[in-house]
C-alpha cells in the first residue's frame, strides 16, 4: 500500500495483535477475567460456581482462554459470576445465577443474555446486573431486598427492569447492596442499602429509587464497593463516602462519611476502584493504594493492617487500570502487561502458584512490551495525543475503507464509525470524561489498538 509519509511526532501505544497483551481486566471476589488485544477472553482463579466459564469447576492457577470468539470488548465480574459484552453489543453471562443476577440458569460457559438489546456498558455486583443501553436507558435485575433495582419496590426480578424513563445515563457501578450512577449532565445518583451512609445524601435507610447526591454537575466517574464509594470530578479531584472501617475512604480516619468528602488536594486522578481497599491512578501513570491490607493486597511490600491515606505503589508510572478483588488486586500497564498481588490461595494471582505476593508480579511474559514512543513514519497518525477534547485520525491516503471503534478502559463504546474513506477523521471527546481511551482501527483485516489520553 502506497502512503505519503508525513513527519509528525506522535505519542501512541500500538499493541501487537500477535502477542498476548491485554486491554481490559475485571475482578470482584476470587476470580478474574481479562480481554486480550486480539479480542479473546481469558479467565483464572476460583471456579466453584463455574465463574471461570471453561465448562468446569476446577480452580485455574493461570489464565486460560475460555472461548474461541475474538470480539469481546467489555467484562464485569460478580462474586460468583461473570458478564461481558461483544463488539456487536450483545451481553453474555456465565457462572452462578445468584438471585437471578442474569435472568438465566446457572451456566458453565458463556450464554447470551436476551431481552436487553445492545448494551453500551454492563456491570455486575454481588446480587445484581445493570446495563446501560445505547439509547442511554438504564436496566437492572437480580435481588432487590434493599431496593437496588431502583424501581421503587423490593421485588426481586430475573428480567431486566428499566430504572425510570431517563435516557441520559452514562456510568453505573454496583456495590455490595447499593448502586451509584452518573448521568450525561454530570449529576451523581445512588440508591439501595444505606446502613453506613453509602447513599451519600446525609441520610440513613434504604432508598428504592435513584436519589441525587448534592447539586453538583461535575462528576466524571464513580465506583461503589461493599458499602463505600469513590468518585472523581471533572477537575481531577478525588472524593469518598460511606463505610470506612479500614480507612478505605482515604481521609486519614476510620470514620464513616454520609456525604462525599474530598480526599487530599490533588487534582490529577483519572481512575478509581474500591472494596475494603482502594486503588487509584493519577494522570502521570502512578498507582496509589489504601485501606485494608490483609495478605499484602495493597502491593506495598508488607501486610501492615491498614493504610488510611493514599500511598504510592512502587515508583512505576505506566499503570493504566487497577481493580481490587476480595483479598487481592489485579492491574494493567500501558504496555498491555498484566500484574497481580495479594492473596493467592485459589490461583487468583494467575502465576501458576498459590503463594501470596505483597508486591506486584507480572502474570505471563508473552506480551511484546511497547511503551509510549514518538514515531515519524507509520500507517496512522493521531494528533494531538494527549488531547484536550478533539483529535484527528489522519488516514494518509489509505486504500479501501477503514473501521474504527473508540472505547473507555471499561469497554464502553464512545464512538464507532465504519467504512471511513476520507483522509482525515475528527473525533470529538469534549463531552467525555478525562482519562484513557482505546482506539481500535481495522483496515484490510489488520487490527491495531492505540491509547488516547483525554486531558
């Protein structure tokens, strides 16, 4: 293919599709799932309820591929089950159908969830599953003792129930027995159990419909844990509320908080996650941890009982995603390598052993390590990257049509355009959250993935 080579300096990551590099990860209890850069899906850890998805109930001590499909883009785990979305928007489920979480029978292999159409974001908790459809509606099903379905009742349902009539839901996160969500207008909402102030509106008692938290319209991302929450605002500030017995809120205390409080004064946070311990990543790629530290799951090299303020994990500055399990942590670096630490009694670290680790260890070594570099000559040009909102894909006189899909790290599809034949395509991220996005480009059966940083 002839191309006119331009000299444009560009920062990008290209993940080699022939190597075992990963683009998405998820964990919840004692098992893990990861999506490789070729769209394949891998799983490992505890498997007593078929949550691995490989048609067995045997513990897996290292990642194994569970289907031959190569079109997975999003994953979310419950304690005993797994859910995922394919590139066509179809949603799938495997494991124990606890309280009708998936509206399906227990299944040891991926089974499609029907009745929801195409999903844009899926998330699974202990007792519930939620999907935001491509039309912006929010649907939830499963156990409902504390009103987590959000329909104003306590009636459990094995079928998806629409939450209200709003069509502007953007992000949803399921905790143990409560839910937080953000709308496209930047407002923050929560509902469900509220015994520790986890609803965040200075009240106690269950809430069976979404309740707005304050009046602010600058929330970007929220994450709900067992009875705690973390959130990031558009200015990059970090906030927390709810249960705080182990210092997982990060405010230097073990006092529960019934409304969001700012954690520190830094304004460069881009990603968060919380269970009994918390993890967060800054825009410079550094990883921070705090909260309960049994089995060394904070990754700080010790098993000190608890850390009550954000503390940096090592000195690396190439972390992209980190998620806490029940007693362990898994994480992803910019170069597509997978890392884990903490408790390892059922193979949840994926290193082939059952030995605990108190600092990050790499899972596997087959990923071709690529870092952010500057290139003068290459097939695709993306600029500016990092971007404040709008960036351009310069297709540089390509021959034939090109398809591209832009997703968040969680797998939510932000933009999807097919059969592009023009030389320059402008992509607008102005209304999207700050953070890291993955641009998947397909041309002549060749797939490439690039990292886009939205500042």
